[in-house]
C-alpha cells in the first residue's frame, strides 16, 4: 500500500533516494541508470521507506509462486507486514539487484551486494546490504539496513548497567586475572565488549588483542590487534608466544575458541610472578553457563578455576515506549512471586493494547482522523511512534558473577550447571532474572517481554 498520495489519489514517491555503491564513478552511474530503467522506483522506495520509518534492522522477503511474504526485524524481533504480489516483488528485487551490481535474472545462486538509502528530509543515510539465495519455495532475500553514522554507545551507563555493578566490573579490569564477557548470539556482545574495553585504562597499560580476521569485534583505540585465519585452520594460541615478546600488560580475545588458548591465557592470568589481565569472550546464555563453556573446550579445569575472577553476562530486552505504555495493578501474589516488596511498587507497566472494537452502529457514528493500523493513537498524537508494537529501542540486562573459592572448587570437582548456580545464589549473586525484574519494577520493560527474553 502506498504511503504517500496526492489529492488526486495519485501515489507520490516516498522522500528517499537510492544510490549505488562502487569505487568507480562510472560504474556507480551505470548501476543507477540500469536500476531506474526497471521502472520499479515506487514499490522499491515504498518498501524501504516504510522499513526505515519503522526502524527495521532487517527486511526479509520470502518469494513463493504467487506472492512475497514480508517481515521486518525491529529491536531484534520479527514482525509480519503486508505481503507484496509476485509481480511487484519481482520488480523491486530486480531494481535492487541491479543497483548492487548483481544479476537480476539469477534466482538460485547466492548473491550479495550493497546500496545506499538517503532520507531526503532528515538527510540520514543508511547502508543497505542485500543477500539473495534460491530456496525450495522460490527465493529468500534479506536486506540489512544500518545508519551510515550510527550514534555509538560510549559508557556502561548508556548500555543500561547499574552504577554499583559498573564499579565492581571496573575493579576486575584493574587487577590481574581472567574476566569473561558472555552473551547468546545477537544479544549485545559486540557493544558490551567494546564499551567495556573503552572503560579500561588503555592509556596507562599495554593492551594486545587476538581476533579471527573473519570475525572482527574490537574497534577500540590503543589496543594493538593481531589477526589469525580461522578458516585456514589457524588458532589464536599460536600467536601468544610472539605477542609475549612485546611484554604486554593485558590480553583481550573476543572468542575463546579452543582449549590450548584457554590454557595459555589461564596461565598468564595467574602467573606467580607476572600475572596479567586477560579479558575473553564466550557465547553463553548466562554467566554460570559461560564457565562451563570454557570447560567444554577441554581446557584445564584447575588452571581455569584458579585464573577466572568474574563473568559479565548480557541479554537485550525491549524497552516499553514511554508514550503509550499502560499501567496495571499487580496482584499481591505476583509481586510476591517476583520478590518485589508490595510497599515499594504500586503499579507495573505493560505494552499498549488496542481497545476492543466498537459495535458497528457506534463505529459508524464516530468521526475521527483515520490512523494507519500500525500506529497507535497515543503515539500518533504525541510521539515518538512505536508503530503499534508498544516497544521502542532496547537496553541491556547485566549480571556480574564474582568467582569465590566455593565456585572454584566446584569447577574442578563437580562442574555441573545447577551445582554452580546454587553456590552462586548462596553467595548472594543476582542473576539475569533478578536484574530483569528490577527493570520491570522501574517500568523500563514489561513482565511479558522479560519472560520472552529469558524463556
């Protein structure tokens, strides 16, 4: 459906411009001319403008024989939007492929390319990445949309971490020992990793890092990175002896990927004469699981238990849109189950839900401005819009597990998930669930969203 119409009901192209991305000006101009000749400018811009306005990070186009199913990924969650007919879908895909310098008639082989979106009104530019691949039902296309100049997160406060936790975390970056940072995939690892490193005293100590050249995570000033080729069978442990010749104070490694590396870094972190700070990344659901992930590499449990000092774990949760979130009176049983004192919280918040439909007679009598179905009335009046989702943007839920002697002993003797969790709870550790309930009590997110994230 067209977003813009003149008074004569003739559609008007949305206010965005599409550009090719190429090193040579002549090639860029050739791609743009070829794309314009498809005469699919309106449906293509209509789709991309709608995706940008709704803050979609990705657009999924699933081609079948008669139609094209469309989904937007917004704040990490997929949402169905209006499908396109097959003819429209073919036309807009042909235009985008030509804009990316790809073959428009190739519908089976994988193709990748980039293009640029420029918003005429805000002047914001977005980099679009197209990935097309033939599948059994037809073709599947993913468009990734990222602002060309995204506003960076600068501090741990920007990420949503509480100040007391920040102070504890930073204390573990000042002293020797192994600090793990973990999250599940697509849950804020890269941002948390980089901001944590930026919070260290890199100007006073020598930091060196090791990364797979195909999986670069670190973009932090004053950290000298060395790369290995994981696809060719290289591993980071082979680089450690060479880096030690530089006498670094700190090692950083965003992916603790094999036992030899884990063992060498554990030895460096707990060296009797010259212990070093080691910050390493692990993909895990929570802090306790991160410990076991290292042991599953077949690393030395004794060396690892002696070296590890703390584990920081993060999950991303959607934030309720302040414009339209709704209050409700929680029953005492719910507050008790959540561990919230009844005298501390009077109301909780939930996402906006539309009122029940009026009877047909009353609906006819009502005269009001027609609002697109994906915009809730409160957001339409006041903004910012949530586009009917009830949520806008995300924040982090953080847990910081501090390793005590009981956990070290259990890592060596009884490395089981529930055993480690019981020991952590007995020591007063607040897990992701407890930290998330704090956000629910503050009205930052909803209980249903927290349950979705931690299910």
